[in-house]
């Protein structure tokens, strides 16, 4: 999963660290639903960066659980998986997408 991945522009996330999300915007509700329906259950998270829409680096998140609320909002339990660098940016139905390359973390001894 490195081409045309959905990007949630929100906060900083890190590999191995839980990242709970409150999803209320229609574009991100659609994005989360598509991630679940596709079976990948993954999307990228990047912080906002002025002039670029989102930063050049981010973290892939994996959906662990979704609690759908009566009004359409959802509480999404995710965990960080892999860091990535953005190669190119795009859009799909109101949310951002990107082609990315994964970064290798060096082991600390």
C-alpha cells in the first residue's frame, strides 16, 4: 500500500503508539468507511503544513476498532505502523491522498 493512500490531516502519530480519533467531518467519515470496506484498514496521518496542505512525512495508521455513533460520527481506535515520506499529493472525494515510500527505522542498541 504505497499508491494513492488516503491521508487524514490532523496530528502527529508514531509507529507502535495508539492514536484514538474522533471522526466527524463527512470527508473523513467516507475515508474511514472506504478503508474498512477495502479490507486494508490503513490510512496515512500527516500534520497540516501551510502551503502544502500536509507535511512531507507521516505515519501509516491501522484501524483496530470503530465505534459508530448514532449521528454518523465515529470513535476510531488506531495504532501507528510505519513512517513514510510523501512522494506526490492528490485528492479523492474531498480528502487528501498521496503516493508514499516507507522509511526504514534504524535499530537503537
